[in-house]
């Protein structure tokens, strides 16, 4: 047995060896599918039961994998399920948003250890925002009780235009932020500060990653996630993988033109969906109407300070039959549905998942109007096939997704060290 194990380790050290590739593939499957069994691993890899048994035992011996119980969904004798060891490392996930920064600490499998939310203060300028973000991460590590040597990686989502491969924020198309966030090496700044591998991703793709692993996307190979907050974005999963496009810019749903004579967008185009249906556009429409004398419960909810109006207030007022709030939300959702009808025709998705501040504000108001408009405007076959769902994840989803993305890099590093 000692000779066999030594031979396995020697083979694993060669990344081109068949043994290495098989073992790495199995570890990835265990990471992606918590509580997967040896039987299921054999089915998914087409490796023999004996080969899977040897590979799994090797991963257990190296301290990467544990037997996590029995698969309760199976009939008859329950197969033993497998997971990564919780204590092989901890991760930080960050969602650096226009208005709020969310920071989470998780174990390697994504189980939440700590979460914190605070205002971003983007108007204070990039340098202050970055300084505060670093302090928030340090605080999260300290408050969660994570030992410094147990921190293995940091993932961060940003809602600007991102170059994932270079770790750059190329730009941030928001009023007053275009020059502030031009070519910011955010990944490198984090790595220098914390000395661990870091990853930068678009915030919507980070949220969609959380949806894939912890939410309604679990078990789905293909789905589209649509996020409506202060901006509008989408993320596409095809064949179980996040689709970024050759330049990494796939998913700019908010910059589809829905009214060629519409408002000027910060991207330079006229009539982008984002100018008509984002939370920022909705808030501005309600505020403008109230300033012109339209009566609304939103004024009362904002305690007379129209600068305090939020999408949550508008959603609450709409649920209380406030006509202004209901009308503005209905118009925004109609614009979103019209654009989605084209997406349904183009990609024929099986599932559309909706998230972001808009859909958290009053989810019961939105599904039926979306379904109705898509059925009216998309081809009958595609419209009948698509399922519409509203995310059940909380506002920390982007940070969770960023943590899940960096975990893939961390698991590979841990595996190579263990060999």
C-alpha cells in the first residue's frame, strides 16, 4: 500500500499525467457538488469504482476531503457522501456596490461565518472608498476570528466594466465616476494588502455564481440571471459554466436600447434599458412626480425628505396601493420584459432568475407582468418553455459569489501543495 500511494503521489506531481487529471477532476466535482457520493463520481467521470475509491482515499489522506455523512435521497443502503474539509481554509468575499459594500467570511465550501454591510460612500472618491474597503476586510477577518494563516483568498465583485484576466476595473459608467475608476488594478491592490490570491469579477456575475451554487440555479446547467439595482446587468450560464464572451463583457443587459429617443445613458447611448428601468431611474421618476405635486405615500415614508427616497420605500408604497409607485414600477417592469422577450427569442433559456434591489423590494408585484409581456412579445414556443423565478438569496449574494469564485483558485493551490 505504501508503494502504491507513493506512486500515486509521484504521478500526481506531473500535471500532464492521467492520474493527476483524474484526481483533479474528482476534487473539482466534490467541490462543486457538496455531499456527492463515490457512486455518483464514478458515473460523472466514467472511472471505475475501484479507481474512484483509490482517488478519494488519496484525497482524504491529504486532508482535503472528508466523508460528510450519508446521502439521504438514495433508496436502500445509503451511499457515503463526500465534501471538502471545512477547515482547509477560509475566504473573504466582497461586493463593492454603488451604495453598499457587503463583506462575508466563509469556509472553503461557502458556509457563512460572518457578514457585514455598510455604505460605500462612492461620492467620496476612489481613494477613500478603497481605503475603507481594505479596513472593512481587515475588520471582517478580525471579527470573524479567522486566524491570519487560515485566510486563503479574497474575491471581490465590482459593478464597473471589468477585465477579469488582468484584475482591472476598466471604467465605472456612473455619473461622476468615469475618470475616478479608470484602469484601477483592484486585484493587485488587494493581493499586496493581504498577501493571498485575489480575484476581481463583475458584481452581477458574482451574484449569479452564488445563485448557481447556493440558490435557485443549483442543479441547472443553463439559466440567465437578471439583476436590477442602481444598474441593470445579466449573467449567462451555459452548459454549467459562466459565459463571459471572448472579451469578457457578456451580460450588459442594461445597455440594450429599448427607446431610441429615450434619455442619454452614461455609456453614451440613448434609451438604454438602464435609463428607464433601473432603481435609480425609478427613484428619479417618483421623486420628480412628487416634486410636481403628485400625492404619494412615498413622501410620508421618506418623512418629507425626497432625497431619502429608496426603492424599498417605493415597493412598500406600491404594496399599499400607492398609485404613483405602482405605475412607475409597472412601467419599469414592462421595459424589462420587452427587452427580455428578445433575449428569450435569441437564447431560448430554460430559466430566468431575477434578483437585485428592485426584485427584493416587492417581488409579488413583478412575476405576472413579466410573464404576460414575454408571452405577448416572444415566440410562442420559447415563451412557453421559459420559467421565471425570483431569487431567494439575500443582499450578501454578490459577496458570497465572489468568495465562491476565488475558492476555485484556492482549492487548486491547496491540491498542488498537498501533492
